[in-house]
C-alpha cells in the first residue's frame, strides 16, 4: 500500500504546484478546464495501466456461498477500529477548512501558505517511503495510537506557534506531523483490512471504512465554521477531545481483537 500511495501523494503535490501556476497566469476561469484535464488524465492512466500479478481463478463457490463462508464484517473489532480511524481523521477537519484562512489573517503570503501545505504532503510521502523499514513491526493498534497522539500534539501546537514567536519555521515543524497524524492513519486502516478481512469482503470493508471517514469528517467540518467564528485559531483545541474519542475507540478495538497479537 505504501509503495502505491506515495505516488498518489506525489501526484497531488505536483498537481497543486502546477495548478497554482496556471491559476496565477489564467485566473479562476481556468478551474473547469483544469478539472476536465485532471479527469481525462485519470481516465487515460486507468486505461493504460498494466495488469499486475496472475489473474485470479474464478471461485468454485457461488456468490451466496461466498457471502456465508467469508468472515462477517460487522464484528466489534472491525467496527470500533473503522469508526476510531474515522473520528481521528475527522479531527483534521478544522485544519483542512480554516488553517489557510488563519495563515492569511496573520500575514502569510499565498506562496508561503502553499509551501506549508506542500511540506505536509512531502512529510506524508517520506512516511510512506520509510514505513516498512521503521514501523512495519508495529501492530495496527499501535500505529493508530501513534496517529492519534500525533494528532493531539498537532492541535495543541498549532494555536501556540505564532504567539510563542516560533514563526513560519514553527508552522513547518507542526506540518511535519502530517506524516504521523495522516499518513500513519491511512496505513493503519489498510493494514487492519489486509490482516483481518477476507479477499471476498475487501471491497465492502473499504466502503464501510471510508464511509466512516467521510461521515465524521463532514460532521466536524460543519461544526468547525462556528468554532472558527467564535474562537479563531483556538478552535484547534476543540479537535483534541475528538482525537481522544478516536483513541478510546481504538482501545476498544484492541480489547475486542479476534487474535491477541493484533492488539499488542
């Protein structure tokens, strides 16, 4: 997963840089053309991508037999873990929605704001490249605990950077935690699905997990607007209990793990 996902992050970074230059030169009227070109490029990549691995043999079981024989997804471990990941991910809603507005309000230029976002993606790519070497021996629960703690540290630090006089370097330091709070969360979820979900149910597992991510992200994003109106950058502190709830859910997942070594 990490070998594949790093290229997604690199593509995201390159598209943002290229899009910034295009918008600077052509203005907002270029947005529909950029979106259309991106969809066309994605379609072309999908059509040109080589087939990898041996083709799977058709199962001798019927679709009904597969449904009955594959392990059930609606078990406490999977649900606690998926919802926990979704809640920890949702604690980033305030960041995604309002940190650029905050940075602009304290006088940072568009180019610096863009570089701060780019640095977060670079940190994420570095984690994808280093994960197997440094983190592969950790259990999925341990990985998600690290992601949750990284999120909490990030939300504590963000409102303090500017008042403490740490300036732009301080924001770059906090953005480096993107490698922990986001990248480890993505990896932990995929590692859990790969270890505990049968191949026949992988698609359904992905759907449930990403529905959880999207649902909680939407809820917290809606709440983040009033938070920013009333608290400004201190709204980041409200993301701390959300990440803590996610960690509690990961703890419950560890307690209900189907095999003892999964929760170690």
